[in-house]
C-alpha cells in the first residue's frame, strides 16, 4: 500500500489511500476512522506522518475532527454549478434532497444606502428583511438574508417565504426571474453562524452575495448568504479565447 521508495511523500500516499477507501465505499460519511496509533501500525509509519496526512485531509474537508471523540469521514460536498440561476429549493430537489427553512427574521425596515442603490429605490425606503436557515434533508446548509423592496411585494407575508421565495416572486410578479450577479468570498464562522449552521467556531464559510433581477430588468432582491464550506463547492466550465 505504502511505497517507501516512491518519490511521493508518505503522508501523501496515506491521504490518497484514505480517499480511495472513501470512493470505494469502504469508509462511509460520518464513519470514525481508526486512531492515529492504529493507522501508524497499519501503514507501518510514524504517528507524526499519519498526523500530517490526517491534518491535510481535515483542512481539505475530507475528514472532520470532533473534540474528545475522534476523526470522521465528512459528507460528500454538494457541487453547485455557477451557471444557472436557481433557487435553493430547486438545487436540493435536483439532488433528490428535501429543502426546508427556519425563518429567523421577517421585518419591514428602511433600506441602507448600499441596499437602496442596488434595489434602485430611495434611500430609507421600506424593504423586507428576511433571514432563513436553509436545510437539506434537515441538515443546515446556509443562512440567507434577503432584502426585497416592500413596495414591490405589498402583500408579502411570513407564510409566503416558508417555501421557495423564487416561486412566490415569479407567481406574484407574473414573470420569470431573469438574471443575477454574485460574488463568492471566503470567511470563517462567527459565533452565531457556528451555532446556527452547527459547525465549530472558525470553520470555513462561503459568503455569497447575489443581486437579482426580474426578466424585465427590475432588481428585486439583494441576498447575503453564508454557506457551509464543508458541504458546498462551486464549479464552472470555462473556455479560453
Ligand atoms: C439560493 C440563492 C439565494 C436565493 C435563494 C432562493 O439559495 N443563493 O440568493 O434567494 O436561492 O431560494 P428559494 O426560492 O428556495 O427560497
């Protein structure tokens, strides 16, 4: 299994071996991996080498550690294409998962400068601010805070955002959502995010800001989302030339 004569570092070979066992199905998500001592015996290498391999796999999100319990196989990350403008509900449905939400906040507030500019409304005009935890098969995936112009959705109620917001918007405005621009940045979980997303403080979180428009070009939402980086990765096809 481990080739000590190979130019590949031993810790790297261990990493590859663990990944292979995951793709072969020998290790399943949330299975505990053997202790450092057992692994070092099995691979006939030092504990330090095993530790290096494990740390790299934890940093990569392949494994996760739980204090006092051990090291476990992480769930497969959800791969989200950066191509289509889709809703969370649709994204989960295409993966055979069930989307649900917990509404943390639903309020009419006045728009800040940044939000009013993006929504093309007067500064201090009323907006709805709604914050939801988004779940896939009951596991928290993201926290999303949406800002919507109140004048555009005069009858918006809590009940309307328990399911898909995009569904409500398209039915209510009788037109499709057209386009959006978004920015993805790396951040780390603060206390609130760590307790709501059920991840350790300081874990990697992907911050996504989306600015969305209806088909006729009217901006209808600004969204600030925090996605669990251990459950999400983004992909895109790119061409040169
Ligand atoms: C995704 C996007 C959000 C958008 C949401 C709508 O999660 N990141 O910007 O607001 O989908 O989802 P739904 O229609 O399920 O409420």
